[in-house]
């Protein structure tokens, strides 16, 4: 125990559809779990372990599984194999399982899909086949939880989300002057990204005029060239000009890189308060954008590029409210337990909500109207008078990320889900396919 006190522990969040296996001692791995299932394992003899965050029980089709870490049937065998490579032995492993909850109001569709329940059955079946000991299993129920593994000593912890409501005192709604000051302090998205964003929305652009805008920003230009010379592209010759780089990347990837990198810098202004875990807001934004792009391609109703961008930008207001969150955290959680909608909780605690703040930011930066509508109405799509298809796509993508990939506060009632699916000629039976669109990693290509 004395050794543990001398080690400065860092915390690393494992998002859905991913896992980590390590012998590092100075880290606590953790996952926020709702419907997803977490598996933590530790070999006290070898002092190695890891954490797996499973999204779904099995892929819709085994013909071509792009991201096996998402599924219990494919992820758990890979996870166990990696533990063995680190020197663990099955007979020495201690395993804890958590998650698989029915989060929020439960519908017959939730019960029929039984995603969490089927995932748990598969996990327990695979572990039993390998004679691996499960020392603790807290699964099912109706609440999210946090599963953690302390690598310094092999201790496991499962903490219900509601525990966060129990501490803290003192609360004051921020004054208008404080809100205005926080708004003025926000570092804006770079002008080159804003201009490209508008070009994408208008649908009138080419690789030439995109390149012309990129060349105006030396930092982005340098990062694109650096990316092309990285192992990500594994080029046989050195790339030393933007024109050569653009010929390799292609226009669609270039646009994603510029906007995603710029948006990540914006989201980095938030801490871990509003988003439950460090980097949670950006992870949620990237996941929402990937699902939105997938839905746009599937339905062919809106431009995939616009849908991707709208997904990245829909929660801009949360970045600013995050600056007031720590002072009000206990009150926020208490109010959240009692309310159906996050916007009403924000109004009670902060005197304003992230939808209104996001709309103010979007208008001040001259965002195109479709993006303004998405930011304002992505929790109440029926209220949108314009750009309804895009708003509905973002509502579905946002809901799926909230429900299946925890990291931000979720609206507790999917009141508009069937309405939005129907508007896109989809049904509730489409949900498993949409869930598969959640990316397993939020890779920052411009580090």
C-alpha cells in the first residue's frame, strides 16, 4: 500500500469498441457503461491486466468485420489473446464484468433488442469455455456505472452513476456578465476552417479552391504534409509540398482533417466536468459525426459532408457551459436525476442551456443556417422549421452515441426517435445497423 501512495496515478478512459492491455503500474483504466458491457481483467502474479469496452453482442454480418473490438464474439478472444501475449495466464486471471443496463425509460423495443443482455451472455460463455474466473459481476439494471481497474494493485471498482449526486455544497447561477465574459474568452475555430465549412455547406468547391484556402494557414499546411509523411500513409517518397499532399489525401479526407482538427482545438477548451470524462465532448462529437455521415450515405437525403460537419458541431454550447460546471456539479446531477431533458436541467442550474449558447456561437461565427438549426434543435427535432432531414439525422446520431457510448450527459427519454427514423424511411429495426456505425476510435490525424 505504501508503494501505491508513492506513484502518481493517471486515469485513462477506454471508450466503447476499444480495449487496452498493459503492464503499466501508474494508471487507472476506466469506462463509463450504460448498455455497453465492460470486462476488466488482472493477473496478480504477472501484474498485467486490461479493460475491454464492448459495444454490441455480435456483428450483423461476419463476412467483413471492420472493427472486431466492437463485438463480444470477436473482441473478447482478441482481448484474452493480448493478455496472454503480456504474460498473463488464464488460471491466474481475475475478471470483473459490468454494464448491460437498460438506461432511461424502457420500451418494448429495448427489451426485444436486449443488446446488453445478449452481450453479457456471450461474454460469460466465452470466459466459461476458457475456465476463467469471474470474481464479480454487476450487470443489467437501469443505471449507468463506471468500471475501473487500478493497475498499481489490481483493484477493481464498479461505481453507479448516481453516486455523483451525493457530494458537494454551494451553488449560484452564473450572472449574465459571467456568461458574456466566458463567451468572449472562447478561442474561435480558425477562419480557414470556417470558410471551408461554408463552402461544403453550399456544395460549390473543388480541390483547387480548398487548397487555395489551406495555403493561407501555415500551421494546417505543415500538419497535412507531416501527416502524409507519417506511417499512416506509408509513402515510399518524402512529401514536401501541399499539392503533393493533397493528391495523396484526396478532397473528402482533406476537408475532414481540417474541420476535425479545428473543432478538436475548440473542444479542448473544456475539462472533464460537463462531459463526465476527459475528452468526452470531442469523442461524442466525432462519434456523432461518423454516424451522421453513415446515415446520410444510407438514406441519400442530405450531403454526407454536411452531415459529418453538423455532427462535429452540434454540441458547441457545452464547451462554454463546462467552465461553470465544477461549481455546480452536485446540483447538476441531482437535477438531472429528476428531469427528462438536459436543456431544462441546464436552465435550472446555469440560467441558460447549451442549445441557446451554441446558437449564439454559431451566429457570431456566421455559420450556415443548416448548422445553426442543428445546434438549436438537435434535442427537439419536431420544433425545426427548416433543414428537418439534417436535424433528424443528428438527433438519431446523437441519441445513439448517448445511449451506447457513454461520455456525456444523455437525454433520458428517446421521445423523438421513432419520429426521426420514420422521416428518413427507417424503422426501429434499423437500430443495430446504426449502432455499428459508432467508430471504435477517435483518431486525431493531425497530432
